[in-house]
């Protein structure tokens, strides 16, 4: 499989996810940053792109049990990044929120590609 084609497909998919989440598109794969809650909302978008994804990427063992895997989009993106020479990592970030008119901080999972 062509590594450059995989990178191109990955960038297209990432930009579709960002666009669907009303975030600015990127020109470089490693510029991708997204909170977990925003990412898992895009599972239908991934399903609609299976044909193009699996034309250029090998199906991982996890693909065959995707119905039982919660938030399969994370598993699929992690596998795509690995096959394209990248790594999908998660990072915990403090985020300020207001709950019942009180400010507090929570930790949110954010995905980045390195």
C-alpha cells in the first residue's frame, strides 16, 4: 500500500471530522487536536467513508468486532494513524466549566497526532 496515499486519505478524513465539528481545517496531520466528546460524535461520518478508507488501509482485527466496540471511531483512527506512520495520542487537559453558577475545573481527554 502507498504510504503517501494513506497520508492523503487520513488528512481528508481528519478535515471532514473537523469540518463536521465546526472547527478549522488543517494542512498538516500533526496539527489535529480534538476533544474526545467532539470526536466520538463523528462515528456516522466514518461509516460513510469506509469504502475509501478500506481501499487504502488494512482492516485491523478490531474492525470485525466494531459493533461491540464503544466509540469505534477512536480505534479506527488509531489504526489509520499507525498505518500512515503516525500515532494517535491522548492528553488530559484542564478545562474550566460552570456548574450551577460555580466555576470549576475538569479534566478532558484530548486527542493529538504525533
